[in-house]
C-alpha cells in the first residue's frame, strides 16, 4: 500500500507536534524538579532553555 505525499506530510506534522509537546513537558518537569531540589541555578538554566525552545518553535512556524 502506497501512502500519498499528503498523508506522509500529515504524519510528519503530527510526529513533530508530539515531539514538541514532549520536549516542552520535559523542560517544564526539569524546572520543577530542580526547583524542588533547591537548585535555583539549574532551575533557571532549564527555564531559559525551555524559553529558547519555545521561541525557536514560534520562529519555525
């Protein structure tokens, strides 16, 4: 069974959206975990990385 290019594009977009969601969730969890451990520096670095990821994703769309 051949898959049309349109269907391949739809699947690829869905996969990318899932990855974006997973990365964002992991970054948020890292911030919360570092904060709970009292490691403010690591929490701030993780928050900055999450913010940079969000900014990059907005620029890519």
